[in-house]
């Protein structure tokens, strides 16, 4: 007789630092009936965020795509009315879909070269297998263009590594010991909610919370002090704080002498950033800057939680780098509960060579690594890449100011893109310069495949749509970028309909392409063992995971890394001992890597080109702050009615400072047009006096769920960050008028 219920340990694989351990209750019929946080996981603590607490609405949504679909012959690509998307597609079998896709990819490769095929994916799932395993093998063996996945975290990640060599951070559980928490561009309560109980524990013991953010987020509203900085001026504020700290002798000289490189040069640079000068940029007063610097430098332990929004401006890499230096200037790393956290992902030494197999590129028709195409410039890639080889100027408008010397640019050589394979992403909504992206997606000669759970902005342009799985429906292993636990996610239920995982999909496609390498037949369990590098003794051979066995993961579901096995007896204090993975082996205030590349080895603030200080401000004087919804993850969850209700108050709204609205004769509730040279968008004005003057804010949503069928990315550019070639969503100028 079947058990009436069973409980399965899974892991939320959505793009969030918390990577929660999730317990799924499954009934005798195999249906998930309850989902809850694992109380035994020290960060999850038995609760889930509002998004995932309602996850069964997503799993069992009647809108899920359950079978492979093919666009009906003769139908042009473009936006489709929600609820009627099926009319543009016909159901086919998996065999029909896979055979047709393989045949078309072969033809594109043979005709234009394999680099004319472009994969497009990001962190729709951050599990090791789902994010990048069989798919990477497939596209490397095919010889397809490589995607430079920089849209979210690359600028900040590279910036942090320039200072510290590797991404470690203060353990989340240790935030409860802090006396001062500075959340810099971090809406903890909205998108890092499992850090919040630790902050609350600290505050009950007298700690203060300071939030630095242009917008009054949920977290800012709960702070002891909200500092409403102007967008893109974070580097100036960090350097201004250093000016005060060095001027008043508040730095930790012993820590600096022992653990850092370039302090004298940094102190000299900081002398240039007087509080008065920084105040003119940031919109703060000189007194506020001095007060912030003194409180931060004299409170112990003090901890910084910086999030990735900081680095989504033109000088975002420098901003993240300057902020990252502050705990080293004050020696905050020496104190448990002090230091900082951007990401803990550097602690997870997965065996990526075995999982992703980049060596398969040598067996491709190219016999080498393919060109690199930056995902932030998808509009350019689909409308202009290779245009010179075609003898035309392309169909898009070239973005000015994209050629940053420290950025990894896409290759100027090679063929135009003739096939696009999208998974783990919805570029029709999230990619910048949306009008150029749409022009590219609408090309009749572009063959597009999308693997997803729902009809999205991107599936409207697909030739084939393939049904994907949720994290309840496949096996996975996962680390985190907000804690130090390796976690095993077991398959809890059978996929509905004919939904299939990334591993299955790309393994099947590889076999239909005639790829004979045995790795394309690896099972998820085999890839997990490869990721962990399980040896003959049954233990992992990855650095910091040597104590981990599959048996323990199966039994417990989550196992701490070696650095976090006994936090009470041996607390982890990052960067306080040993040689670091930087050129000097020390924390680098002066970057030898940047200096060797001919760049400035020290951080400096340069006002963004597209900001109130740029020439464009004469025509477009308002800075647009793209807001992330508290109840979506980028575009994920945005189509679910329960989540949309939680975002109803600010949906399709443009928040404006009353002074900016008055200057344009705009009243609260007026229909307004937000515009620049790239596009325009109609929203409803909502006056908000907590915004800095000169800044307007709007939340991103699915384009097809907006009455005009577009979203705020019609206004954003393909300009790249100073470090890491990331997206500059928060360096966007606009003007507003009554609609």
C-alpha cells in the first residue's frame, strides 16, 4: 500500500542568495500538496519568501506549457495576446521537435558557420546542472558562439576579486553579532529575506541598520537611517568616507600594514574626495558623509551588505570595488560579525571542467573556442553583428559609448546570428535596448528555440517552444551566493505533461546531432558526482568539500563547506590569514591587475555619461531608476495572478518627486509618457517625495502584461560597465510629459 504522504528535500534554484532548503509534501497520487522551508537548514530557518511560499501556484498553473510546440506556417513573429498564444502554435511530439531543431541547426552551421548559432541563458535556475552543464557541452561541441553572461553580477564580481582575489563574505548567520549593519544597494527585506532575521537579532541587542539606496525600499523604510544617494554616485560616497577615515586616523593601521597593498596610494587618492565635493555629487550634506564615515569606522563589529544594484551603472565596477575596500580600511574583517558580503559563491569549488567540458570545442568544426558575444548587447548581436560581412549597415541604431577599454567586448568578426536558443531567461523582457532586441527577434531569417515553462515575451518570437521543468521536477546540486552550504535537491514529483529538464534536452539534441562523446549520455546523478569530484573513497576531491559524501547529502540534504563546519569553535573570518589570490597575495587597494592593463590602479569617481552631469541631460534631465519588484525575480513569477496582486500598487506607475512633477504640470494619477532617443513608455504618475529630486522610478514587468506591450527596457541602453562588461540599467536618462 502506498504511503499517504512523503516529504522530499529540494532546493529553490531561483536567482536569490538564500538558496533555500525546501521540504515538499507529496501525496499518494504523486501530487505536491505542501511546500515549506527546512527548519534544520541554518539559513532557511523553516520559512520561505512570499514568492516561493506560493510556488505550487507556479507548478500547477493552468498556463504552463506542457508539450513541444511549433509555430504555425506563415505566421509572422511578434507580440501575441496573452491567453491566445496557443493559436499561433501547433503541438508536436518531442521526436518531431528535436529532429527538426537538429536539422535546422545543422543547416545553419553548414551554411553560415557554427558561430552563427547563439545560446542565450542566465540564472532562471542557479543549480549546477540547470545553470550550465549539458548545455555548455552541447554548444561547445557544436562550435556555437559563446555567451558572455554579464547581465547581472559580472561587474561587481570582478571588482570584488580585484580587491580580494576570490568571492568570500561574512557568514549570513554572523550578521546577528554585528553592532552596525550597512545595507548598500541591498533591499534585504525584499530579495534576501533570510538575512533579515539575523539583522533583527542584532538590532534587538542594540545594533543600528543604515540603508544606502536612492529608493525607499522595504528595507530602507525599516532602517534607522536611510541615505537616499543619487544613482551612480556610490564610488564618490565610498571615497568620501575614506577621506574622513584617513583624515581622522580611524583606519586600522595594523590590519592595513599586515594584510593590504597600496594603502598610501589609496589615502592620497581619498584626499581628493572632500565631504563638500562628494556632497555635490551624491545629494547628501557634508555633515551626513562625515557622520556616516565616523559611525562606520568606530563601530565594531560593523558589516556591509552590498548587493549587485550598485554595479549596474557606467562606473559600477569601480563603485563596487571602492565599497568593497571599506571593511579592509577599517579592519572590520578581524571581528566576528564584521566585514562584508557581496557573494559567497567563490567558496564553492565545483569541478566545472568536468561539468561543462569546454575542451569539446576542439572537436567542433571550428577546432577552437568560438567568439564571445556579450548578452547585454543582444540587440546589437541580432541586428548588427557581422553586418559588414553582409555588406550592409544592419537594421539597428548603434549605441554610442559602448567600447570601454576594460570591458570584454564581443568579437567584431564572424557571421551574423542566424539561430538563437533561449533557456533560463526571458530576453524579450529583461535585455536592454528592447526595441533593438525585438527588431532582431522578429527577423524572418532567425531560427529561434525557447525552452520555458510559460508563454513569455520571448516565446512570442519562437519557431519552437519546448516545455521546461521546475525545481520540484528534476534532480540538482547547488551551492549559494548567500551562505556556505552544499545542497542536494531531489526530484519530488514527475514533470507535468512532457516537460523536460535542461540536462535531458541538450543530451537528446546532442545525440540527434550525431555527437558521439559518451558525456552526452551522462545522467543527472553522474553529473552531480562529477561536479563534486567524488573519488574512489566516496568523498569529494574539491577544495573545501573533502568531507562531503553523496550518502551524507542524500541523508541530510545540506552539508556545510569546510570553512563553516564548526562556526562557534572556528568562526570563518575571511581575508584575515594566508595568501590571497591577488597578484600581491594581499588585499589590493591598488590593483596591480588594472595597472598592468594600463588602467588606473586606484578607484576614482567619474560621473556617468548618461547622468545629470552628461551632455544628454540637456534633452533628458531625469535619471531613470529601474526597480525590481519585491514579489518577482526579474521576470519570473510576474505572470502569476497571486504575485501580481502583491505588486498592484506600483504596477505601471512612474514614481516622481513632487518638484519634478510640478515643473512639468503633472499631477498624481496623470497618464505620462517617459521617453528618450531609444523609445517611449506610457505609465501613470505617482508622486513620491522620498525619491531624490531629478530621479524617476519604475518597476520592470513582462512587456506583454503592460497595456502597450513594452516595458522600461525600451529606454535602457547597451552601454557597458567600466569593469566586467555588465549592463548599465541604472545609467539611463529620460524626460517625462503628460501623455
